[in-house]
C-alpha cells in the first residue's frame, strides 16, 4: 500500500500498473499532476501476513489540489501472486 501511495505521489504510472492485478488493471493510467499528495494514514490492516493470499488495507490519502484539500478514503483489497502483492480493487469503507 505504501509503495503504491509513493508511486502516486511521484507520478510513477508504470509502477502502479505493474502492481495492479491483471483482472482489474486499466489499459493505461493518467496521473493528475495538479494533485500534490502530502500524507497517507493507514487506518487498518486485515490479513496480508506472510501466510495469507489476500489482505485488506483501509487508508486515507490526503492531497492538495488547486481548489484545496482532497481526502481519498478506501478499503483496498490485495492478493499475493508469485510472492508479490497486487492491488485488486477498493471500496469506500463503512
């Protein structure tokens, strides 16, 4: 999760696509350069340990936009394949 946040903050679309599960990965990804990501708050982690094949991370990412503050809150689902964690999808947490 932290590596994907860092990739968003640094505008590394190739890394984001490579760490996205093929079943949900878009063909391309445009990073909004007007966003300045400034903070990641990891609020919860479920599973995702060394013996798990799936895990969830609930987070809030905070960015600055030309219009002001932006917060993105999500519960992301990851799966481990061939020893690598891949982002599958995310929903707004309850």
